[in-house]
C-alpha cells in the first residue's frame, strides 16, 4: 500500500483545449513515474491578477521519491513540452498550462527556482477550493492553518465553478473505436468494461461465461473436460462476435479478447489437442473484428484469489493458485505477440478502480497517453 505524502500541485490552463492540457500534464507526470493519488474536480475560474479568458484549474496529490527541486524541474519540463516556457519577466498572463508545486510535506524553503509552501496560495480561491477537496486537514507549515481555515479567511471573492468529476475523462474513443480488456480470472475485466461503457455511453460486448455446460465439470476434473470446455468457449465466442458485429458499431468496449482462447487452451490441452485447436482458432479469428486497443490488467495471484472469493461464483471456488499462475504465465507469453494494435499493461493490485474515481481516471489516462506519448 502506498503511503500518502503531503505533496500537492495546482494545474491551470486558459488557452486552447484547456481540459486536454490538464489531462496531458497528468499523463506526462505519470510518465516520469510520479503517481497521482488524489485529484480534485476541475473548476472554471476567472483569471487572478490580470484580464483574460477563464481558466480551468484543479489540484492533485502526488507520490514521488524525488526531491522538491527535482519535482519542480519535472513540472517545468512538462510545461515546456506542452508549449509553455517561463521567463523571469512573464508575470501574470494567459497560458496553455501552469503547474505549481504548492507544498512538499513540511518543507519550508525559498530559492531562485522554488518557494515552499507556494507564496500567496492562501489568497487564491482557485487553489484553495480544489485543494480543500483532496486534503481539508493539510496544515500550512508557515501559517499553521488548515486548508479549510485558509479558505474561510480568504479575501478572494472569485467564484469557482466545479464540473462533475467525470469531466476529467479523456477522449479515448476518438482514437480507439474498439477497446478490449483482458487479464487473468478475477482481475476485474467486466467491472472495468462496464464502467467505461457508462462513462462514455458506448456499446458493451460482454463474454457469456455462465453458459458453458462443461465449466463446472472442468474445474473438478480438468484433464477429462479440457477439450470440451475449450472448444465450446471458442465456438461460443466466435458466434457472439459474429452476431455482435452484424450491425455497424461506432464505439465499443469489450470485457475480453478472443486470443484469450489460446491462453486457456495452451494450459488445459495436451500438446496434440492444442495443435489441432490452434489450427481451428487461426481459421476462425481471421473473420473477426480486431480491437483497436488492448488493455491488459495484471495483478498478484493472491489478489486474484481474494477477488474470486469475494465475487462468489460457485463454479470458480475450485480454482487453485497453481492454475492461476499458469494462466498468468500464458497471458505474459501472449503479450509478447506483435499485435497490429497498441497494448497497455496496468498493474491493479492497489487500484480499487470500481469505487475509487481517481484510480479509474488513472486507467483512462494510461489509455489516452498512448495517443501522444
């Protein structure tokens, strides 16, 4: 479990596609192995200290092992990548992106490139309001007051208009019309696919996992029922896909990828049976729509066992850790395939994306980041 640190930044933009600039800034920070562990809503706010168009502003809580000075250099590097270069005489002005380090634990410093805590943050509603959303109890190490107290005492009269948290969702389907999600048993494929469906109002293609009459028998006697269960799955998945794609679809998220059939078949069949099965698979898959993007979810085996037990499907309770490890290796081998579409690997051991909206948005950003990084 990540130990949260009191490291907060503010993000702002009032030029171009303001939301895209904010999202890209977070993607770029994450590309530097900085974790976003807290995120406020996006607020539309009037400019502070000068006349211009409204800003989009937000605050984020970060986890990083770099020093405050190193983090500030990364923020400046991200700004430059997104088209902004700071100069000594810039002053208050419109900008594509503005990234400020508000505080770094209880560090107090004043140097040529960095002052901590950030000067005048207590005077700015566009900082205080989103910061209060993610850490009401943070105490300003110089003023010795919480964020809530600072906001109550602020002389700033600017009104900050919040958007729903879902406003953060990046335009992933603009680039990828058909996104498939894969991973081991119990990883959360269906949960994530359903969340994406609801977020973007796209069509959901779900695997029918309960209709295989051989599955309960297979978990009790794998050797005897392996070929039956894998052949049924393959034919059923192909039939599902053909029926689903009979009508043209604009945007689709699927909770499985047809190549999973090879992963399970390779583990469950004898080498002779698998060669025959692989030929059948190859002849069928060429007729099917390929995804434009694949999300590969990965987690520790013990995490999977907990999830399987939690969701309580009776026929899954016979699954053994050793079997999950073999399937896990099968997926690792599959991901070495040179597919014609991009693949992103996401570790979900510590991501409760079903209930944690920040974690869910983090997954969406990992998909979106592949469109420009």
